[in-house]
C-alpha cells in the first residue's frame, strides 16, 4: 500500500511539474501572441504565417511534442535499459532521424510554393508570396522538430521534466525580441508594403531562432545527464535502436491522423478573408486553459484506467470514466460560459492595441465564441480515447480518426460559405461530438453497460448551469460598461475580472446544488493546492 501511495505521489508530483511548466510556457505564449497582434493585427502577415507554419508546426507537435511518437518511443525503450546504453541508442537514432528530416527540410525549401498552393489554394497573391517566403525560412524546423522530440524523451527518462516542458518559452521569447527590434527599427512605416514584406520574414525568422534555442538548451541538458551528445553514429544494429524505430513508425502515423482535420479547416479557410489569422488568435485563447487543464486531468487518469481493465475491475473503471468526463465538464463548461458571454471583452483585453484595431476584434470574437461552445467536447473526447488506450485498443481510435477526416471535410464544405470562419470551428465541434457518441456506444457494449441516461441528465443540468452563469456574467459586464465605461485597459481588466468572478461563482454555487461527487473532488483538490501554498 505504501508503495502505491509513493507511486501516486510521484505521479501527481510529475503532473504538477508538467502543469506548472506548461502554465509558464503558456504565459510567454500569450505575450508572444499579444506582440504579434500589436505589430500586425489581423493582416496578410499573420494570415500567411498561419499557412507557412502548418507543416513546420505539424512536425513540431507531432515529432517534438510531449507524448509525441519520438518522446513515447524513446521513453518506452530507454526506461527498460541501463543508463550506460542510452547514449549510443540516442546518438544513433538522432543520426538516422537527422538524415531523414534534413532531406525533408530541403524538399520544403525547394517546393515551398507547391506546398502553399496545396494547403491554401484560395490565398490572394500577396499573402501567398509572404507565405512561401516564410515556409522557406522556417523549413529547418522540420529537422529541429525531430531533435526536440528526441530531447523530450531522453530527458524524461533521465527524470528531467521541468526543462523539456518549459523549453517552448524560448521560442516565444525569440519571436517577441525579433518583432520588438523590427518594430523599433521601422518606426512609423507600419502601413508600407516593405513593413508587410519584412515583417513576415522577421516573424518566420524569430520562429526559427526560437526552435533552435529550444533544441540547444535540451542538448546541453541531455549531454550533462550522460544521455548522448551531438555525435554521428551509423551502427543501426545497436540493441534498442530497432525497438525505437518499430515504435516510432506506427505511432507517427496514428498521431498524424489527428492533425489532418486542422489542415482541412485551413484549406477551406483560405477562401475566407483573414480566416486563418482569426482562427489563430481565437484558438490560442481557447486552447491555453484547455491545454493546462487537460494535462492535469489526463496525466493522472491514464494510469488509473490502465489498472482497471480486467472484467473484475470494470465497475470501478466505469466510475473513473464518469469522474473523468464530469471533471472535464466542471472545468470546461465555465470556460464555455465566459468565452460565449464575454468574448468581445476578452479579445479587447488580450489583443486590442497597436495594429490590432476594433475591426479586428469584430473578426475574432465570433470565432472565439464558437471555440467556447466546444470546450467540453474537446477534452471529453481525449478522455475517452485514453480509456481505449488503457484497454489495449489503439485500433478503434484510429478508425474513428479516419472517419472523422471525411466527416470534418464534409461539414467544412457545408458550413464555410454560410457561417464563414465560425462554421469551420463548429464543424470541428460536430466531429468531436460524433466521436464521443461513437466511443461511448462502443464502451457501453464492451463494458456491459454504462449508466448513460444518468450521466446525460447530469451533464445537461451542468450545461444549463453554464448558460445561467454566462448570462449572469454578461449582465454584469453590460451594467459595468453603461455605468463606468471601458475606455481604457484598467477599466476593461476590472470589468473582466468582475464578470469572470460572477460566471465562476454562479457556476460553482449552482453545481454544488446537484450534489455531484465530482464537485466535491474538484473543490477538495483546489483547496489542497491552496493549503499547500
């Protein structure tokens, strides 16, 4: 029992480190987005960057992200071997990956124009030219993505969790400094064609510098931990190398399927003016809290699901599935309330300064509201996917992902003309809802019944409560604006703070009346965190 408690404490300790580091990185990411918005607004520079970053960003998330295939493959193999073997395995895998991704980098540089035309056939010519230049500048991120992913996995095996999780802030810092120097040097030439052209190159260059710094910092820590240096090794027969390669291949294919929907959305967005830029700004606001909270929920629940996969433990597994879904609802639905009710105020506070004008606010607001509607379904789907992984079934999520690609494309096609950019976001929400229904239906059969009616009734009550909370916060915000105004950032911040307090306060008080056990779990965890601090 004591060993289980130690494992549990260790698990939550790791989860806390990852969550805190993610929060720090997100704060710097917010500053980065604010600087980009102030410098370029909703313009061709940011619109082009959204497309130019598609492939490098895809590779950074897929290969270089936490829980990505490179990270997972190295952790799964190195954790089973002596530390003395790690350096040679890491250096050999790094050599192989570097050769493959170096070729990929060259292809991206040479055929950048073709890739942009495939991704965004509806771009106007000026935006297309900027996007091609930006992709050529950022192409080396393809190579860096693999190296960063290897660093993540290697450092985690060496019990280093803070640095890998916090290292993305170097990318944000590089972009902020690059844009700051650029804006200071050009002065008042913000509306000139040269500003747009050079601004696009600076934004891409800062991104490349940031990725390079992220890799260098990890490499130094990796070397000090005795987990491999920057050294060429061509002996593919070293024990463990083949094991890593066997895991990387299928994991990369499976993970890559999840990102295809994003590119489908951007394909249709290219036919809508400034849609990609609006999605970028709104997406960051919505996914920042989602990313932090999802880490805090998913990291502890995955090993719990894994321990309860035998039929004797299915009653508790069902309880844990319920807990995961209801904790997702209790954390995401208040965000739905605030994003839908306070979207104009949120966008003004975060972005409206410099080149980001009130007209840009009007473009981004409906997109943020649409993202807000899908918060619970984003996280709920991820929780159910983890249940299938715990059951040793990776095939079902893969099949559903393939189905979702076609469904998302169909919904995008049907909605983008009528609902513009918001329609693309709503299409993704529709895909996530469909996925949850499919997963719950399969689990209901596989686990010999789930109390879906009971769950559904309670979730509908929470959704209704979120509507009340959102309405209350909107009324308070409107009253503030009429009585005190919101002509400066300080007033806006006070207005937003009060409205958020009303939204979360109403949601907590009303949800407590439902007597749900998950409410007590959530409140106890929050109180424990405050007591520790």
